[in-house]
């Protein structure tokens, strides 16, 4: 057995350098997490926290504006006195656009076109894993079509307020599926939301006269559609979050899988709506409709960005990114 005096200083130095070379970024991160108290005392920590909070609230503000603009834009697009476009075709074009953007993001995430293509090829061909997002793919297509039905039959204010019930449905499914626990004041806030929606419905139904355009709209159909969309949004969002947490596949790659499965469903929906005709797919598509397609696709991707940037702060919901735990 060697004594302390027998240790070769050169061998010790080489051993230290070898250990330093073997420290990976992941190992360094774990070491930093183990020494959390010292980490809090570092001078850069407050700056990083401020930057984090700044991005969080800016992202929330952008998403809030996008959701408000989407509801108003959908209502305007569906009530114009022009050649009407197919809502199923708009949903199909949105899925095409989301797929194209997510493919670019996966390639960027992989570092090269070759690596990105290989990643997508190997992941998508894992049929068992890809089919895990089959249910939310189907539900999201149905939800997006229901939202067009709702905005075609409800005024913008009623639609916007009623669609906020997705907060309640997402909270319920978060408790049932993800076993989350909400505080009493959070349930109380959701209860106030339900009361507010009910008051809005009572106010709109008590109005006496209606214009000729409104007489051709069905409030029952619109209200039923938005309620169904809220339930679908809550369940599909929580289910998708569960899938994300149970695997190490990136959110953008999951969205590629999601869009690849959504496209045939959206196409079938359009064929049913158009009675099997593809000749009028882009009938009625003008600048307003394309703006609507881009706005909806951008909103969905913004939700994914918030989900991967602040995974511990948010509960994902396709209709919105929900502050069920921290922001409610």
C-alpha cells in the first residue's frame, strides 16, 4: 500500500486532467443542481431568473393576443358577404403549414438536413410510437372544424367567453389523467368562470330583435360546437402532454408525427364536406383566409414553444397554454 509520500505528483496531475476532460455538460449540470445553495449565491442567477420571467410573460401576452385575434378573425372570415371558403379546407391547409414548419424546426434542431431527415425517418417509421399521437391528431382536426362551426353561429364576444371553458375542462382532465392537485382558490376561479359564461349566455338569449344574418345562424349549434371543442381541447391537450412526458422525443418531432396523422384525417373531412371533389379545394381563399391559416398555425407552434421552454410552469392545452398550476 502506497503512503502519501509515495504518490507521484505527475500521476496525480494527469489523473485530475483526465477527470476534467470526462466531465460532460450533463455531468456539470448535475453537479450544479447538487449544490443548489451555492448556485443561488452566484451573481448571474438573479439576471437569469429575470430574463426567464420576462420571456414567460411576453410569450403569454403574445399567445393571448393571438387567441383573441384568431376568434375575431374566424368570425369575420365566416360572416363576410363574399364567396365562402370551406372551413375543412382551411383546417387542411393549416396542418400542411404546421407540418412544413415543424420539419424545418426538426432539421434545425438536429444540426443538418441529413441528420434531421434520418431522425424523422427513424421516428415516424416507429409505427407503435407514432400511433400514440393518433388520438390527439383525430381530436384536434375535429376540434378545429368545430371552432369554425361555432364562429359561424355565435357572435365574437359570446364565442370568446364561452371558449374559455377550456380552462375548466383542462383542469378537470389534469386532475383525472395527470393526478394534479389544484388549490381551493383555483377551483373557485374556475367556478367564477362558469358563472361568467352562463351570464353571457343569458344576456345574449334575452336580446329581442335579430338581423337577417343572425336569423340564419343557430345559437344552439354554435354553443354546442364550442362546448364540444372545449371538452376535446382539454382531453387532447392533457393526453398530448402525457405522451410528451413519457418519452424523450422532442416537441417538434412529436408535432411532425401529429401533423402526418392529422393530414389524412383533415383530407377525409374535407372530402366529406365537398362530396368527394378536390377541384374547389382553394375556392374562396383570399388574403383574409390565408392570414387565418397562418395565424392558427403560428398559435399552435407558439403553444409548443411555451411548453418546451417552461415545462414545469404550464399545463398544455391546444386551445390555449393553460396556467393551471402557476398562472391561474
